[in-house]
């Protein structure tokens, strides 16, 4: 069975190069998503992002500044969603008033689809605020994003 990738986009009121850094710099990443990041933004480079006691683990597959990234994506220690199990594609396109950020998340397991759809909508709205220079609350993962997550 082929599962359609999850797609979502949002207009961020910042330049493309400014938005790009929110996917490659640890301090910029955790300004809108996660609690701690360790990244090496080059093909084959590590991508680790901690959310409370869960860790997203993957590797950068493609890094094309300032318009595109592809990151292997999964959860450290997960039986159903191990590291690199899915592929996150991030496309940044300049629009009149900023940058259109499009997320295409490929190969999400069925049990992860709703959680990731909710999560991406939640976190991209935070990215929009942060990139526009607004503060957001200290991170706390919404409970609907952690319910049923395997240990």
C-alpha cells in the first residue's frame, strides 16, 4: 500500500536565507522546535533533535542553500519508527512578502501520520512567529503529539 506523503505549507515573513538557517543551526532550530539540537548540515551529516525524552534522529540527505533540504527522519529507540525511516523534504520559495515553507514528509508509518500532521502544523506556526521576530513560549510538546509514542 502506497501512502501519500504529508504536505503542508506556510508563508513566513522573512527572507529565504533567514528561514533556511532555522533548519541548519542548532540555536535557530530549537527557537521553534525541540529542546536541544545537534546537527551537521551537509549530505550525510547528523540531525538530532530532542523533544523532552524523545529524540528525532536522521541524517541530512540534501542541503541546497537557501531553497531545499532533505533529512532522513525517525525516532531513536523506536521499533515502529526507527531513525531514517522517513524522509523530510523542506522547500523554501521566495514570495512577495516572505518565504513559502513547504514540508513534504515521505514514508511516515500509518501510526505516525496523524501525530506528524498535527506536529508539523503546530511547529510551523511557531516557525512563522519566531522568523518574524516574535517570542514563543518555552517548548512543551503538546500531549496529543506524545500519546501512544513507543518507548
